[in-house]
């Protein structure tokens, strides 16, 4: 059942040196599965999207901007594509000396980085020959694409894109006495090693790269602060560890008690089912995520989910739509600065009710701020929204409320 795979010809990998890390050469041809581009007119206009990713953050930002969104980047994760080089090379030597019958390829970047490190040590040809004789199980299309780029064949593609799915599939087939190599990714997976070893497999772990907290956490803190202040409409996650890291950074900054409620009120998008499960595990339901882990699909799903979104306020026979920082009526549109946007959002959350100055002050500035700050900001907001027919009434000695010709405003809130 576990007979060696037929030998194949292999393409070599080129590398370049860097003082801090080893990176893939920019000119190495890598076949990447095409990701569908979002279609249709911009649907994220007026919205601010917070990006927590480090890898491919620029690509994600460009996709979101094409949909009309503003972007705030605050990476909560740092991907070290090359971790402990000595450990990787020691594991590589073990793999070459004791060839595996099965190789678990978990990520595209992990497999490519492994080859890069092997070449720097002069053992890439031996490693490729060894892998070419093994049965390779790939965790989804990205890992499979990297394997095929190396001239290798994929024996089994785990369509769930989950490591536990790979392990379960192998254990169900019977792995007692089978020699294996597991290319780990991000965080170590002792449970996967234990499950395979408990089933009788002889497994070598290859820790190619790891995820850590970002060395500079100031951008992440700015994103977290903007999120709890209500200045961000959507937060995206492209890896499960980025979710937990965001809360860890918020806790260190004293913002963790405000972060979860803020995220529960807004839209959270995940790149795929694995990351969506991490979001749900932190107490946030209704995460927007595609069925497969793809950046382009996440942006498309997010765009589709927010078509027609926003708060709708009936003003006579007309309708004013408030979406993020944009306030629209017919062909008219105005953009609100952050503080005025937050003030209007506070009134929209309490349609028809008088919101006290004290409540607005505590929610947006802090209880110790000068009460006149509310009045000054509200005066600016009232002047801006008057142009689209939205009126805010000042109630003496009480506060402010939305007013439409003396009638209780009819506010319809779009679903998350």
C-alpha cells in the first residue's frame, strides 16, 4: 500500500541571501492558482476595513480599495518564513537518511522555503529525490501547487484544507510502521504528531517557519483603538493565529474588554473555514468567509454580503443611507470625519431616543473629557448632514436625537 512513488525529474530552486533571513528568489517561477477578482460596481464605499495580515497585505488592500473601501493596516502577526535553520536542516538530514513513505505538505510557502534552505546547505537535490519517491499529501490547492511546481506529484489533496483532516485520512488508512515527514507551518502541532505516532507512524517534524507577534505592535494597537472607537467597519483575518494575537495585543494595551464587544457589533471576515473557526472560538458569530481559503474569494464574499448595507433613515418621501463614513441621498453624498461619523452612529443605534451629552462623552471621548467637546463636534455634524436632509435636534438640558420634521425617524438597519 505504501510502495515508493516513481522517481521524477526535478527543477532546481534559486535563492538569494539576506542579512536577516533567507527569502525565495523573486525570479523563481511559481505557479499560483488564479483567484477570482471581485466583480460589479464598488460595494464597500464609505467603509473602513482593518487588515490584520502581514503576508499579502498589499494585495488585499488593493482588492478592497477597488471595491471602494478605505483601508487601515495593523498586522497582528509576523510570519518568519525561516525559523530555526539548524533544526530544519537537522530534520532535512533525517528525512534524506531515512526516506519517508509519506510526506505531509501543509503550506505552499512552507514547502518552497524548505527547498530554499536545503539549497543553501547543498542538499536540495538529495531532498528532492527523496520527496519524489514519497507519497505526498497536500493540505489544499496552495500546498499542492507548490509541490507540483517542484516537479513532484500529489498523492492526496485534502480539500478541507485542515491539518486534522489530513491526519484523520491517513490514520483511517492505517499508518502503523509507516515512515512520514510532516512539514509544519506557523505554530507547532504536537497533537498531529501525537495522533500519527499513536497510530504507529514514525514521523519527522520539519518546522520550516513560525508565526509570532509583530515586532512593532504600534500599527496593530492603532487598528484595535480605531475598532473600539467605532472608526472601523470591517476587520479581516487571513490566519487563525492572527485572531488570538489581536486579543493578546489588545490585552497588553488595556483594550481587551472593549475589543470583543466592538467586533461583535461589526463585520468580521475570514479567509476560509479554518480562520473562521478561530473567529467563532473567540466569541464572534456570523463571520463572513468563503468555503475555501482564498484571499480573492474572501473579498468577493465580503463585497457580496455588504451590497445594500447601511442604515436607512426615512426623511419624508426620501431615504438617507448611512454607510460607514458616507451619508447619501439620491445623487448626493458626503463623507464624515471619524469623530462626526462616530457621533452619528451613536444616534443611529438609538433611533428616536434622546442621547445625553454625558453618554456621548463617555462613549467617544471618555468621561473626563470637556462636555463642550460634544457640542462643538455635534455642531459640525449637524451642518454637514443638513445638506442631505438629515436633521439632528438639540434637546435642551438633555442631549441630541435624530429628527425628521418632528417625527420619530424610521431607521432600518442592515443585517451584518
